[in-house]
C-alpha cells in the first residue's frame, strides 16, 4: 500500500513503476548498501537508495525529487511524532547550564525536518546523524564526532539514551563520564548484563536532569543526549 502510494506520486513526474516493483528495487538498493559496507554496525542512506532507483528506472538524476520521495515514504510509514510531556522543560533547564547535542540513528532527509516540526532543533549545538557516516550506534565514533564538534572531552560529557544495546554501550565505549537511560521497563532492567551498568536509570527526562544536576559537574560539562 505504501509503495503503491509512492508509485502514484511518481506517475505525476512521468516515472511509471508499479508499487510492487518499486518496493523490490528500493530494498535491493538497501541490501546492496549493507553488502558493500565494511562497518561492524552499518547504516544505510534511504535518500541515496531512492536516488539510485529513480536514476536507474526513471532515467532522472533529480535529487530534489528523490528527497521528496524519501520524505513522502517517511510520512507514510511514520507511526508517531511527538515529544514526552517533560521534554521542553528539561531541554530548557539543561540549556541554561550545558551545551547540548544529539547522537541519533536516523536519516538526515527526515531527522532535521522532524526536529524543526517538534520545535526543538534550536536547543542543540550539534546533531550527529548516522546516515551521514555509514555506521550506527553503538559505534563510539558517532559519540566522538559529537564531542569534537562541541570541543568537549568524554570526561566532561553526559549521555542520556533509551536503549541499552546502542545508547548505553556506545556511550560507554566512547568513554563518556556519565551514561544513563530513561523509560526502562522492569523487564528491560532485568535484561541488562552485569557490565557495563548505566550510571543511572531514570523514569523520565526531568528525573534524569535532576540526577545529573545534583552531581554539579563542571561549568564546561556537555550533555550529549539522543534517543534515536
């Protein structure tokens, strides 16, 4: 159904491909990206996949059309786009004291527009998006890129995430001073290995803020948070 909708949209641009074939071409491109990658935690570029499909089948190198197709695909597959109730309060309080960054497993084609739509993009000094680099969390390089962009050391950085396997392990591998988790169920917590353990497990963002602020880190401390 989703690719049928994309097919109908592309027909307006004189690109005629049935939904079933479009789906097969798209996933073949993604599989090729994975196959070519030598990364331990490979990331794909969805926009590039649509670019190659349109170039090969539609005989067009229109990058804007590929971008619009990518964003339309995202809008058709997205189930939810909203903030936690305490997001604005927490970001505002963090921003008063620290520099902020995002490290996220996401696609640039829709991550930045969604942050703008949620009205939170301006809170962050740097936004590191996995599709730009070809690898995902828990690869520590993504965290190191964010630290370098903010001219910060891991020893003065705090990371908040919501996934043990990517956020916690990645932040620990990058040797950030503090790495905590939010929104963890009892089942999640029980599944944590013995090591490494999170610095804290908070119920929500505002509790994470209080736990971090009570430690009174130095004035140059950086909070690098991401839930992608």
